[in-house]
């Protein structure tokens, strides 16, 4: 595997991770609001 495709893969993973995080954080916040 060449380095450019590896970089692209890493970039996509990072992007997906940040999107997932931005979805999860509000949900967690809501959960905390409900519990407390």
C-alpha cells in the first residue's frame, strides 16, 4: 500500500470519527440532563 492511499484512509477515518463524536456528544449530554 502506498502512502497516499494510507493518508486518504486515515483522513476518512478521522472524518467519520469526528462526525460520530459530534453525534454522540449531544446524546450523552441529553442523557445526563435526564439522569440529573
